[in-house]
C-alpha cells in the first residue's frame, strides 16, 4: 500500500505543479481605453431568484458600457416566488432589457432557456450568466478589449465567491478556488478542460455551426461544458481565457450542507458524458488520490503514515490554491478552516462521486436523474 500511495501522490503532485505553472503562465489582461464597439446579448435564465435578482440588477445598471451596445434577456423558467413580476417592473424602465418565458422542450431546463433566448437575440456575441451573480462595472469593457485584441470564438472568464467567515462557506471557497485555478492552469498550458457558464461568452454564429446543445439535451446540467467541448473541436485556438479581475463575475455559496451536496451531485452527474480526455484524466487522478487517502485514513495506515500523507496532500494543494486566492483577492486569516476543509474534502469528494452515480438530485425544486 505504501508504494502505491507514493506513486499516487507523486502523480498528483506532478498534476498540481503542472496546473500551477499553467496558472502563472496565463497572461493577465487589463482593459484599455479602446472604443466600445462589440455588441453583446446577455442571457440570464432564472427560476425563483427574487432574493438574488436585485443584486444582479444593481450591478447591471452600474455597467460602464453604452446601453445601445448590449441587450439583457431574462428568461423565466416557471418561477413561483415573484421573480417574474420583479423583472417585469425593471424591463419597463430599460429599453434594452426584455423578459421572456422558457420554452421547455427537453430534459435540460437551462439549455432550453438559453436556446429560447438565442432565438430572440439581436447581436452576434452572446454572454451567459446566472441570476445569483454580481458583475463588475468594467465587465463588458474588458470583454470588448479582449475580443478586439485576440479575436476568439469563445471567452471563458473567472467566477468568484463572496463568502462569510463560517466553515461551510470557507469549505466551498477552497473547493471553488481550486476549480477556478485548475481552469486557468489548463488554459495556461494550452490544454483547456473546464469552464463556467456563469461567465461565458461566445459567437452566436459559431453556436449554430457546432449545432449548439444538440446531442446533450438528455442531460439536465452541462449547458457550459458540452458547448465548450464543441467550440474546442471546431477551433481550439479560438477558445480563450480572460484572466482579469475586471471581468470577474461574483456568485454566492450554498447556505446549507444539503444544498451544497445537491449542487455538487449536479456538477458531477455530467462527468461521464464529457468527451475531453484531459478532463477525464485529471478528474481520475484527483478521485484516485482522494479515494486512496480516505482508505489510508480509515483502514490501512498507522498514525505516522496517516499524518504524513494527509499533511502531504494539504501542502501540495497549497501550491495551486495560494496563487488562486491571491488573484481572487481572498487573503486567508482563518487557516484553521483550510486544515478542517482538507481533512473533510477527500471524504466529501468521494461521497459525491458515488452519489452522482447511484442517486437523483434536486435542483430549483425539480428532481433530475444523474
């Protein structure tokens, strides 16, 4: 067992170093004072988000970009909490905002919502974000600069977490920052393998060329990753990452362990249908490392071995996590949460993988098959 663990942790160490190097290599972008020219159609699906929508709306109204150059399309997916009525009042005040209802046709409500809105869009550049997000005032300015400078077909941009100093939220922060760092690291090494639909922009004409969500509509989640794969297959070099704090979209963690587990099962449920070999290999290395650590902590190792491999894993993860926390301006004063999170995470991640294979999950009041 010792030799095998050494091999597994050595492989994991190489992976983290690889991603950390890629993170450092990925160039930071600073928006210049270029003329605003790109026109954007911003699509925001929502279901029962009456508490979160005002924060998003305030950030949209603060955008430093000409209203003539972007439109906002809100897509209501059968809300029952007053979200529709709330948005309706704002739409009346903004000529470039509109509100439509989702045309449900498949097993994936969010893909249906985006596709429904795409038929109503005026401009070629489409951006998707979520109703529980907050955007930066230079969000579109930075995208405009990046598109003019690099001529991409798809732009993947960073997503941040706004958290409180509680164990539940700090646990999610460490997990999510690791995902964001891995995403950036993949792009920095010219092997992109992740994206996030809360901050994703792409050309509508290329969406049509690659046949959009067709082929993935039986899977409830994955409106981002499956489209991302198609864009990579069409032209890998034209799928690019915008590493800029001015392009950040901020969202919020789950407020209960039950919701967190359901969210992570939803994220994991699409893994078996991902076609990118890089994603599968990296996911497998991470799973095997966590699984072996769980076995060692519970069954096989003596106290010295258990402590050694746990401390080793905690230390390795910091090589990627610290640069991410610095980029996302998350100075950590409560490192005890990181230690506790690092002990819990292997058990949590292994449990999520198992649950994603054998159980259903609930999201936005609906139950989906994994």
